[in-house]
C-alpha cells in the first residue's frame, strides 16, 4: 500500500507506477468516470499531482472527453485528444508541466480541490438520512 497525501492507494499496479510518476501523474490516463471522479476508489485526483489525460474518442456517450475537460477546466490536467497524440506532443506537454514549477503547483492544488476521497461516505450518509426521514 502507498500513502499519497495521506490517502491510501492499494492497487499494486498504481503503486508500481508511482515510483515512475513522482513529478507528474501521467500515467497518462484515460478519462473514464472511475479514473478521475472522487467517488472512485483510487481516482487520479487523489494523487494531487498534475495529470495528462487522453480521452478515448469512442467512449460511450463521449463521457471520457467530457470528464477530461471538466477536470482540465478545474486546472488539474492537460487534455490531449487521442487523434492528436504523438510522441512529440506528449513530450512537449510533459516538458511544459515539469519545466514550469508555478504551473505544476497550480495543477497540484487544483487536483486537491477536486478530490473528495470521502465522497462515497458522504453520499452514503445522505442516503441513510433520506431513508430514516421517510
């Protein structure tokens, strides 16, 4: 288990990648609901690091692109559309983040604001309140 920003990360594959992705979380990730959202068990936002997201262009109802741009709008990520992804573009975006400490700091702070590691618990409490009030 790895503890990132006082948050437990238990997925062994993610723990292995963490040794590589110390500066930028880019395990360049797809942008599915469970990858980003705070209700997911181990979302990208929980790492509180800059992200480069590559939404799958053929995702159901275009949800990956919508998720990626919502996260980027918060300031925590850069989005590279799948059809624009080349080694040159990827390297340029990584250098842009790593070469700019102020940008890196802003992206980390945005990820922290976005992440609600306790979202599942909060939702469960609200559901229980509804059940006991009716």
